[in-house]
C-alpha cells in the first residue's frame, strides 16, 4: 500500500511539540555544523534553511518522509512521461520543453522554438509588419493564469538584459479598466497581440481578444487587415482559426503541458519578443539545470525536496497555515503572484489520489510582497503578530544597475529581517529603558523561521532555475500529501456560474434559482444598467 503522511506524522508531531520549546538561536549553539548541514546549492542558487525551526533529527525524519512517500518514484514517472495526472489522464512534461535534445517530443519542441525564433527575427528585421505597413514596437499578451503569470514575471525580471525587438504588455483581467490602461499608451499601427490560451475557451481571454480586434478596426479602419496584428498560442488551433487567426500564425502547445507549467512552451513568446530568443533559451537552460539537479541529488541535498519537506513541516506539524515569499529585488516583484497560482492551484486539493477525503492540510496559503516595502506593510505581523508565518527570502548578490548604495541597503535589510525574525528582542532587553508596560509591547518573541534563497546573480539562467525549483517543490509536496498537483477542477465551478449570471443579465427569462443575496445583487446590478 502506498504510504501516506500519517505513519511518520505522529513521530514528526511529537518532535513539533518539542520544537515549541526549542529556540533556533540555541540550535546554532548546539549544532556547530548547522549552517553547512542546512545549506545546499545548485544552478546558481544557494538555499540556507538553517533559520528554520527544525533540528538535525527532524531534518532526517523529513528526508525519510519524502523517501517513504515515493517522491523519487513520482519524479521519475513525471520525467519519463507517465500519466501522472490521472484525473485528466495526462502526462506532465514541461521538463521536456527545456531538455537538451533527445527528450520526449524533442522534434515538436524544437520546431516550435525555431518558429518562435523566426518570429522574433522577422519582427526585429521589419519583415513582419502591421496592416498599415508599420513596424511593430509593442506586443500585448492577452492571456490569464498560466498563460500570463510566467511570461509577465520573466519579462519584468529580465528587463536589464532585454534584447528583444518589442516592448511587452500584459492584458489578463476581464475588467475593461485594464483594457483601457494597457492600450492607453499604445499605437494600434505598431501593436501586435498574442492570444495566449491553451484551451482557447477562457472567457476573459476571448473577450479581451474581441475588444483588441475592435480597437484595431476602430483605429485602422474596418477594411484594414487586422489579422496581421494577431498571433495565437494554443493547444486548440481550431478555435483560434475560428476566431480569425491564420493557422500559420498559431504556435502550438500540447495537452502534456499544464497551463501553470507552460511558460517554457510558446506561451513564453512574449519573453522571446521582449528579452530576446537568446535570453529565452538561457531561461530554458537554467530550468534544465535545476531539473537535472532534482533528478539526481540526494534527498537532503536536493533543493526542491528540501523546500518541499520544510513546507510540509511548517504546515502540517508546526501549524503555519501560510508562508510569505519576499523577494528583495524589484525585478522579482511578480514572483509572489506567480507562486500563488503554481502552488495553490496545483496543491489546493482536499481529495487524495485514492479518492478519499484527506485528513491533513495541503498547500499553505502562498502570499508575499517586495522587500523593503513589505517591511513597512505586513512585517509587523510577522514579527509580533499572534500567527506563525515562515518566510522565503529571495535575494541576488549582484545587481546590474550598478547602484551600489541601493543594493547594499537592500541586501542589508533582507539579512536583517531574517535575523530579527529569528532572534527577536527579549523582554529584559526591551524593558531596560522603557519600563515594564512598554517593554511588553517592545518585546519581539523571535523564533520565527525563514529560508534564504541567494542567487549569485539574477540572469535568465538563474531565473529559469528558480522557477523550476518551485515547480518541483510543488510536485514534492503533492506526493507527500498524496494528491494530484496537475488538475484544477475547483476553478471550473466559478467559471460556469459566471457564464450563467452573465447570460441572465441580458435575458431575465433565463433566471436561475439563486440564494436571496445573489438574487438581490443581480437585480440591483440589472436596475443600475437600466435593464
Ligand atoms: O485559472 C484556471 C485556468 O484553467 C488555469 O489553470 C490556466 O492557466 C488558466 O485558466 C488559463 O487557461 P487557458 O490557457 O486555457 O486560457
């Protein structure tokens, strides 16, 4: 029988009770080799998890947990292209998109990459022109979720290296305000749109695509060949062609690439157009390096496995229901958003692979923000709040802007926050000058865990490795929790209900049975639009 979390959990829970009395600072005294033992590096990223609330014995036990849960076998099955998404009967092969030749689907992958490279070149050389003969200067990616967050993160993160021909913009939300904001500064004559949708049925993307076409026609004239301003990335070529995109302008993806794991496919087209094809290939190479590390390193020297088991320990044993991701690098400002979809859409599940309702938590709430801004927003709660919230700090040693004073201050703040969370300030220190009452308010309990992810430098390569690291962490956790990380049935319900209510707004005869609150909201909205 496949082992579940439970056999080792009680042992870990006993240790967790003991850890409530342990201080991380003390652990550094008791375990002289703690830093070496609790650090690991791969692909230009060093993970220092010595400030986590766990001792050597717990770490060994967590390693055993990963091993006995079958993480290595699940990883190998995924890499081999087995059906590891059983509820959709699909293989999960985003790793094949970045593997050097010879991997599964190598021919398909390289053909699409060649076509992407050709598009970048044609755009740069002015061979690909808009309806009026103007060169393209800007590209708007219309897509949402996995068809948005990865490319947005990467285009923003690689801004210093950007060598591609176009400026990138992202239109995801169905909110017309976003459409207006994104198109406000753009010239329709020189704007290219990518309709990025694996399914090509996503309501937000389809509506934005229609509005983009109307925006172009309104500016360029109804007779203008606005089709020249569109390309599509999809696994559903038929629907893209139906929409009016020439089949030759459709860049395929496949059902073995999950939406939130798809930035390595043609969904990465904005990255290639914005940062350049060389940067895109480097991004893939960095991810491949992390894949190789994940596939070969021992459990306790394996970055994804370590991040995975630390998260399980914090959530399932120490009761930390959320964790914060705090990059100290403006270029990584979209990382928390990206990780929210990756981790919560993948592992926000309540039924196990054996169809039984789970008796343990899955997927901590992932949230976060940018350092140092976050210090002046939510860090108070991290330091002195009643909740216990671990943090992943992410920082790069080098910064290409050459603003030494800024980078020094940024890095100093990052290190100081991790130290302060761990050490805190004792009552006797706080009380000294301020008396008992104020001393209590000024006491900071400390012992709040964090991991530090240090990038030698933020390059396309290390960015690829960083994202792949969290992808694999997500897999590791799903195996321990005995869930399928690759489906997302829960998202469907809201989509169906929204479509019903939308139809009802125009046609009251289609009124559904609603609860009184929803019925009143719909009626009020209909009245406000004069229906
Ligand atoms: O949010 C649900 C979801 O299905 C995601 O998994 C996916 O990334 C997103 O919608 C967009 O889907 P598509 O690429 O098919 O438009």
